[in-house]
């Protein structure tokens, strides 16, 4: 799930963080990085009863793979 999808459902980053029981600074870090960590995505999927779905690929691993592929060119 994207940050935008989560924000559309919850309304604010504050509400996302409150539901997850994490500091709001974490949410701001996710916005800066451009993704919600996979573990937190699974928790959001559970909280929303499956309305929001976690990504099937870890965003961090996908970015690393993209970087490695770009280096090989």
C-alpha cells in the first residue's frame, strides 16, 4: 500500500501512527522515504480488515534491487 492510500483511509498521518501505536515522527520518516515499512503495512491491513492491502514485495528490498540493476548498466 502506498502512503497516499493509507492517508486516504485514515485522513491524517497522526491517525495512522495512533492506530499503530508508534510515534508520529515515524510517519514523517515514512513520508520522507516514500513508503510504509512492510511490517507496518501488514498491521494496517489487519486494522482495516483487509480494506488496505500490504505490498507483496518489501519496499526496501525492491529499492535495493532497483539500485543494483541501475549500477550494472
